[in-house]
């Protein structure tokens, strides 16, 4: 089977489609995080700072749209990982409402867990900056509010904080057909006679 340019374009179109709340929301989160120079600064990636890297270079290195980090680290690193989660509001009723969650995992390596400029724990400082960026802000899923902020450790190498933001929103009622998003919550099946 040959992979065509059209096939590649179809996959790339999922970056902008309204159908996948996870992809759409992660794109929004990525843009918010990368546009906060205070967050980029507190991540404290000395290599990227020395290279005068663009903020987009932090994505995939210090800002990850999933919760996994490499086992082997050559340099001290700090991370903001994020995921999205959806759950139905009620199991017993066909409500068009769902609870959307955005979960941030902030990991700061123990060798670099205190911010030198503020003398604050780096994971708490990043948490405060993320709260400032997301709490009570309106994204495509609705108005977010913090529902949990919990510190922990992963092992001897990282101190962490987990933040969970929630909002109630419509369940997926958008379906893209022929490149055009349509609301489908009232669509009836066509019955042929």
C-alpha cells in the first residue's frame, strides 16, 4: 500500500478538526504554555537558553503532551507533562454533558528543585504559574477550575505536583464530514421505504 500526499494531509487535518477534543485541547494547552515566558524561564533548561532557542523548542523536551520521561538523563531537566481525560457526568441518563479534565504533572529534578531567583520550590512555582494561566480561563471545553493540587515524589530523582482542572461541557456532538464540522446531536438516521 502506497502512502500518498493526500493520506498525509488527512492525518495532518486532525490537528485542526473539532471532532477530537483531546487533540484540540492539547493544541490549545501547548500554545498557552509556550506563550508564557515566565513558565519557559522557570523550566530552567540551560542548554536551550545558551542556544537562544525558540520557545517551540521546549515542546517535546520540557513540555510534553503525555506523562512519560526518558529513563536516561544527561542533564538536569524539569518537565510539564499534560493529559486530557473525559468522563460522563451521569451514567443513568443520556445527558449531552461530560466532565473534561486537564491533568498537569510537574516534575522537577531533585538537583534543581529550588528556583535560585525566588528561593521557592520549582514545582510549586511552576504550579502557581500554571494556575495563573489556566484557573477560571475559558478554553474550547469551557471555563476551567482547579479541582486538585497534590504534591508527591516519583522516585529519588523528581519532586512533583499534579494539578487537575475540570469543566463541564457538551459531549462530542461535532462530526467533520467532507472537511466541514457539523453538529450531530439531533441527527436522525435516514430510513428508506
